[in-house]
């Protein structure tokens, strides 16, 4: 059961990477994608952490809202 939950979680995280547009922008270059994530993790280890989280959270919520609007329009 735990393995199934973990698999589902990993698939959802991968979906977020795709939804962000990064995969297309870097032509599925996994080294670049990992580099972006490593860079973000490094940023979160600095004193600028809270500012970065606030900014990224806003952008993420906006992207989810935009996606929901697009789905509503296409249904």
C-alpha cells in the first residue's frame, strides 16, 4: 500500500514538472531539469527562503487557477 501511495505521489510531482512547461522549454533535458531543482533547493537554504517561497507559491497558485480556467473554457 505504501509503495502505491509513493508511486502516485511521484507521478503527481512529475506532472507538476510537465505542467510548468519546463520539460518542453529544455527539450526534456533531465540534467537541466535537475539543475533547476538543485538551484531552487539552494535558494531555499539561504536567508531569502521566505521571500522565494512566497513568490513561488503565488506563481504556482496563479498557474493552477489559469489551468482551471482553461479547462472550464474547453469543456
